[in-house]
C-alpha cells in the first residue's frame, strides 16, 4: 500500500543521505552512488514520490538532493543525475512545500549549473502560480510558528515571548 511504500522509500532515502564517502586506493568512492543501477533505482523511487505531497517525503527528497551535490575531491558532485531527479520531483509536488525546499537548496548548493536548474524550476512555478519568483519564495518561507509576528514558549513556571517589531528588530520578553 501507499503508506508502507512511503515508509520504506523514506528509510531507503535516509540510508542514502547518511552514507559517507570513503577513500579507497587514493580515490574517493561514493557509497550510495557506487553503480548506475543504484542511482537509476533511486531516481525511479524519487520520481514516483512526485505524487506524494507529505512533508516527510518532500523533506527527505530535499536532503537527498543536497547529499547528491556534495563534492567529492577529484570527482565533483556525488550523484548529480540523482540530484536533478530530486529537484524535478520537488518542483512537481503540489503546493508550495516542494518549492520551499527548492528555495532552501538554492542557498545550500553552489554549483552554477545546479543553480540554473533550480532557478528554472522556481521561474516555472512562479509562472504557473501567476506571481513573481520573489513572491513564491516569500510564500514558501517558513513562518516558524509565529502568529501576528509573535511566538510564546511556556516551560515550568516561565513564559518567553518574542515579537517581531520590524525588519531586523525583535523584542524579547
């Protein structure tokens, strides 16, 4: 079923995300992108997830994309074709959560060609929504559980509150 599939695929993505690059015989070797069949299988799983719009799957795909573009000395990005599949899937998810993750990745991934892909998807999403890229990024920004520019935490007999007064100005009580 769908729930079992999502659970398994998220576990597989976690393994790929957490895999480390190791050095063997003076050359780096990406443990999760060892061979084309592994990369192709993961790409297929990522593309199938474009129909799922749950936060956990979208977040895992975003983290997997970030992992794919980590540079391996002397080789370049660990698995750029898999990373590209992740970017496409984030673009294709419904709502703004995938776009939000693309905006986050735009700040995290530094390769010029990857920046171009992310820009292309952000521009296409903006066109589809009939708004600018800046508005898309604003809509996709995390609100950090603020309500009317305020957030309160209660613990033991204490209460802490932050209030956003203006850009760059915060009041703490």
